[in-house]
């Protein structure tokens, strides 16, 4: 029996080549009639930087800046989704959701996948050497080795 594909989690950094992975997620979403959840993870600022900034700005100003940054990213995601969906999807409809989360990317993607019970994770991947992966720690590599959900890696060339 073929697996049901109801929810696809597409995680992106919106790099210039990420449209290739979006096309794959959109195509699969259309084929299966699945909802696409588009996720962008904003990485946490290090504790040292947080401490330095907190010494220069009051807490309410920091909270305001954080909120404005999040809203700006969400607005940008909406605009990019609309542009990509208009160009790539014939019936984008309301079968999508945009999410902006903050945290370590691989951990956050897995957390969201659990929350939405994703049937498939789609992520673009850049080619690195084995040494580069060991040093850099690829998000895709960590996803593949820590989840039981299917992961579709789309090479961004």
C-alpha cells in the first residue's frame, strides 16, 4: 500500500537556489493534494551577543526589535510564497501554511515536523565534501540521521 501524503514540510533558507527545492515540494503537494507547510528557521543569536546587546538596549526595545524582525521575515516569506506559487502552482489555494521559528535548524525542523505530523520533509542541500560536512554539520545530514520520517533532499546546483 502506498503511503498517504497529507502534509509536506518544506524548510528553506530562501537562498538564491532554494526555488529548486520549492518546485519539488510544490509538485509533490499537487500530485498528492497535500498541504505544504513552508518553514524558515531563524537561528538564535549566541549568548555572548545577547549579553552584549542587552547591555546597550533596554529589554522592551530588544523585544520590539525581535518582534519587528520576525514580522519582516514572515512578510518576506508571504511575498516569496505568493510569487513562487503564482509561477509554479496552478491551484495553490489555501493548502499552505507559513511558519517562522527560532532555534537550531535541524532540531526546530524536527520539532515542527512532529507538531504538524509531516508525512515528508523536503529540504534543499548544498554539496559539501565529507570533511566539510564533519566540520560544518549539515542540517540535511542531521535530519536524515535523526528522524524516522521520509526526507527528500533536493540538490541545489
